[in-house]
C-alpha cells in the first residue's frame, strides 16, 4: 500500500461515526443472502467522502486508485469511485476518457452495491458511450450479475438527459421482468426520467407493459404523474 492510499484511508477513518458504522450494514443489506452480503463499513458520510476525493483525484496514480476500489470497506471503494468520476469529468482528451472508462469496466467486480453503481456508471460509461455502439450494455443486461445489470440500466441516465431514449427503452424492456427489487426500482426510475423529458414516450412504453411489470417498477415510473392518471395505472384502467 502506498503512502497516499494510507493517507486517504486514514482520512476516512478519522471521519468515521460509530453510529453510522452500525447502521449502514442494515441499510445496505449485508446479511446472509442479502444483496450486500459481507460488505463492511467505516461509518463515513458521503459529503465527507466527496471532500476527500476532491483532495486527491487529480494526482493519484491509477494503480493506487485500483487498490482503493478493491478495498473491503464500502466507503473506501465509493470514495475512489467518486475520485474516478471527478477525474473523468476533468479529462481533456478522448484517449484519456477511454483509458478511464476501460479502467472502470476492468473494476466492475468491486462496483457492488447500488450506491456505488448509481454514483459512478452514468457520468463515466454513460458519457463515454453516448454516441457509440451500446452492445456492451445490452450484453450486461443479459448477464447474470445484478450489479452489471444495474450498471447497464443506470448508465442510460446520461443518454436520457441528452434526449436519447432508444437504448434506455430497450434496456428497460429487457430488464422489466427481472426478479430483484433493485432492478425494478432502476427500471422505474429510468422510465420516470424519460417521462420528465417526453411524457408521450413513457406513456407509449407503459401502455404496452404496465399490466405485467412489477408493481415497484410501475410505482417508480408513474411517481410524478397527475394523481388521476397515476391511479388509473395502478387500477389497471388506462
């Protein structure tokens, strides 16, 4: 472990809150058979992690960043991913962005909880692949890994914000029958984001799928609808 990685970990440890360290394992479902099984926590709040990431993201070697992303502590991994996002956003060339996107993909094994995914995938992969072939994401959606599937779906948030809905809708359709609640939420969230920009596009999708889609996905998707329309969807009377 380099001196810099030791300093970063010590900075996080100094900001650890025992009550948070006790609470986070329950919040992130780390018990046997749960989605975050075995994850461990220092008890550091996200704003503190962001402040630490801002202090070191410009200068840290990728080898050190790799070591941090593979750390057993959740907050160390998240801080490293936040730093990677900052670094990507400040990158000045396509070559550098490709290096960082490939680095991210190489470390997906450790992007292994919903907050790690949601913080990092769309500003890196979503941005890098916006105007490129999206086959990678459709392959991830068809994989058997929950977190890779969520990366595929949440990466589309960047494209949605650019008004580009086709791949997001295709991914939502591919994942709409997923067995896990975390994917129901992800699909519903992305559909809601589409509706925030073009309600008719979301409505067309929902009219085809809403009666069969998981209730959680539907509730997320229609959360901001006018109450009468929301109730019509929930009652199955659209």
